[in-house]
C-alpha cells in the first residue's frame, strides 16, 4: 500500500504543532519551510486537516495553525483519513466478470476472495493506525530522537510560534 506524500507532511506538521505552547499558532509558511515543502502544496494538506477538525486555522496577521484538540485525542488514522479520504485503498472492480465468457450474476454469489482478503488487510492496517496517537509519536521522538534534531526542532518552534490573545477566533 502506498500513501501519498501528503500523509507524511500532515503527520509531521501535526507533530510539530503538538509542541506549540498553549493556544499559540504557527504559520503555514513556517511549517512548509521546516520540511522543505512548497507552501501552496502544504496549504492544501493543512486545509484538509482543518476541515477534519484536527487543526484550527486562526486568521489574521498573527494567525496560523494549531491543534484543534489535544495530541492524545488525535490518531494517525485520523490524519491519514483526513488526507487520503475514507475510501478503502483497494477498490474491487469485479474484473472477474469481464472475461470473454459472460456468466449469469448467479455465478458470482460468493464475494470475491481477493476483495475479501484486501479489505481484511485494510481493516488491520487501519486498526494499527487507530491505536497510535499523535502524542505517542511525539513522546517517542522526544525520548529517542537525536539531541541535535530535538534542539533544532524546539528552536524552530520557539522562533516561529505566534502567541494568541485569549479569545482568539478560529476559522473552520
């Protein structure tokens, strides 16, 4: 199974935003810079995360993005579904019915075994993603990450986060 590159960017951005203090935000351009991505490319994915209520978008010159809920309440499955959509990765087209010999529909009463196997794998894959919280990813990085990488990430967040005044409005 191959996921789009946007999933990696979305997870990294959400993990970065988990480090932002209080109700501060981080501009999308800073997140794009942090990962060497095109701001317009990343904005599309940040908007998907906002539409899924994983992120909040705060408008205005001091605005930006922040998590919409605590990292403990965001799973990797939430992020993957926000970016990739809810449809299964495998979609059976029932090509077994397309051969030169056309059989009556009664010959295909049993579900396609290939489709059943693929959907079983999809359920297992999604269950594993649903068990992994964003906070788990962040905690593992903080515990096992190279100290230089940790220091650089912390300094980047500190430099680019934007404190918000109490009562800042959110854009949905």
